[in-house]
């Protein structure tokens, strides 16, 4: 008999993207341009106050977000990355044995968080085009289902669901199921039919939206994310939040990042431009690879290469060429969009690998 829960033995570990000194890292969906202007100064100011607890209510940042999003601050919570908030949200909504429906493949934290909380994660396979199967997610509900998570755009496939399909999902789901939109990559969406869930659905009592400062806003290392939900849901989540989980540096840096929004948008525009270039080039290169499927379009800052059983081989070949990507065997490889030079290095590595397997 061990001291800890035996069911944790079966829990998969969260696998972070690998970092190798000197290598190009396209494995963690980070933005490559460094912190936004003003962020380093904000972190320096936070460092000088390190001996003090931060504001537990995160008032100033929540007020900034409130103004920006047009949502009352009482409906906004922040946390230690949106992954921290995902856990707190599930903890506030589900009791052990309840069910959370999510797509698969999708963000690998969902099955880990649900299992750790004793909640049943119900995985609904993606469609052949790698996008969410929303009707199947609706059909997967039982009387234990408390939450449906729509990862939009989806990590790691980059696919996004559009408004008509979401409207149907919301019409089919009763008021007793919380529909959670995980919009960690929302800033990279260019398809006008893909809704911004806060402005489109945010007023519904059974909708919650998760966003992060880690990706477009460039603060992955500082850990800040936010949740927008109905006041009753936000209030329940605030009861289970780990106290002070949005640290002082994260609070000040997130405010500085918000103040640098024009630069964030400029960076996002370069990334989405490069994304389209990568999609075209990768699509051409993979046509010669036996067993590889068509490359899905992406609405995020990464592209998905459905190379199946060759996933591990492709990621090893890229790593040998000094480019770290993320394999999800046996389905595919996810490659973060980097700077033009970084993307060229990846494309060169991919072309060499294609020659070797074709
Ligand atoms: N949701 C999705 C879909 C993600 O891909 C990630 C980051 N990998 C997160 C949430 C969490 O981001 P963070 O905790 O850094 O805010």
C-alpha cells in the first residue's frame, strides 16, 4: 500500500514542449518575438515588491479586462494560466463521477485534470478533417454530464468550429450543462465565421470562456489566464481558486501587455501570414508521403501534420536538424509558427525527411 492515490499511477503526465539550448523551438505554441514593450519594466517593478502578497482580488487587471471586453469585472476571474483556471472551473462545476465531454485529440491537460479530480472525461473523436464533431459531443451527454469543452481553435489540430455549428450545439444543450469555450488561440483566428465566444455567447448563463496571456500576448513564462462566466459560475469558481494564484509579476505584466495591444496585433498578423505560407508549403511536401493525410487549415499559431505512424520519425528528424517540434504519436506532429527564418529551417528539415521516406 502506497501513501498516495493508486489511480494516479494510470494518469498520463503533461508533456511540455522540449527545449534544447541552441535549437529552434517550435514545440510549445509560443510567440517568438520576446515580451511585448513595457512587460520587462512591469516585471522589474513587481520584483521590487516581491516581499508583498499580490492583490488577491486582482482588481486592476480585472478592471482592465472588463473595460476591454465590455464585461462586468464580477464575471471575470484570473488564474495561473488558463490551465489553472480550467482545473478550478471543473472543480467548481463537477463532483466526483460527473462527466466532462471534450474532443480528442484536443488539449492534453483535459484528461489529466478530469482524472485528477475524479471526474470522468468523455473523449469524442474528431472528424476525419481533424475538427470537433459537435453533434457527437452533444450526443455523448448523459445525466452525469456537467460540462462540454469546445477547444476553439483546437490544440493540436488547429481546426476551428464556426458559428452555425456552435449555435446548434447551444440550442441542443440544456441549461444544466456548462459549455466552455477554450480560446487560448482566439487571437490568431482570421476566419470571420469563427465566433469570439465572449462577445457572441458570453451573456448566456451556461457559457464560460477561457483565454490566456501565454500565446498572442507573449507571457507564457509568467502564467496568467482569464475566465469569463456568468456571475454565479464566476463566484463559485472564486471559492475554489488557489489563493494568490495570479502572482504579482503576472498581474502587472498582463496589464502592460494589454496596454501594448497594437504591437500584439502586429505580431499576430505576421504569425498568421507565416501560418498560411507554412500550410501551403507543408501541404505540397506531404503529398508525397505514404500514409500522410491532407493538412487541415489552421486558425491557431501552429499547423498539424497528420503523418500517422511516422510522427515520431518526423520529430526525430527535425530535432536532428536543430528544430524541435511536438509529436503526438500515432496521429501527427504539431509545429508552432515561428519567425520566417525559423519556419524556413523547419521546411528544409521537412523536405529532407520527405526525401528520406518518399
Ligand atoms: N488551452 C489550450 C487549448 C492550450 O493549448 C493551452 C496551452 N498549451 C492552454 C489552454 C493553457 O495555457 P496557459 O496555462 O499557459 O494559459
